[in-house]
C-alpha cells in the first residue's frame, strides 16, 4: 500500500499521520527541507487521486489528512516487512522483536503476552 509510493509522497503521508489534518504550509514546515508550496500541492493532488489523502475546506484553506486509517496502513507496512525480511513468517518477526528485549519495557512485554494470549484464544482447535 504505502510502500508503493515514491519517497517524497510517502514522507508527506507520514507527516500527515504524525500531525493530523494539516495545511500545505504546515506540511512544508514538517518536511525540514526546501520544498515549494506548489510542489507540495502537486504531490498532495497525486496522493488524493491515488486515494491516500483526503482534502477538506478549513477556515483558512484546504486541510489534508490521510485517507487510510493509520492502523490499516501500519498493518500493511508490517505485512510487507514480514514478507521481505522474515520470509512471510510472523513468528520469525516476533522472535526478532523479542531478541530486542533489552529495549522493551515491562508494559511492552506485558502487552506482548496479552496479544499472544488473545491470539491463542482466537484460534479454533
């Protein structure tokens, strides 16, 4: 899904996930480099045509926001990472995450345990 976007368009969508509904100027400020407002507007129009961005009229101009819920985009991106780096094995990906246990806090470890328990209960025998 988002992985199919050119890098700059992907960067704009990432900014929108981070900031929420934003103007062209706010997006430009968040990009941290020189990109003209007209270039940003052109990319936003392409993203809108592709179905990644929605545009709504605000009090002071158009506001742009992601059209795909962040949860859906995150799942799609993670599926791509699992496919490419872990041969399609979610278990291998989880093992790699658990290999980073020194970087996981107690709450994160508890959440992982809960997710594993939920996944076991959701399985049919």
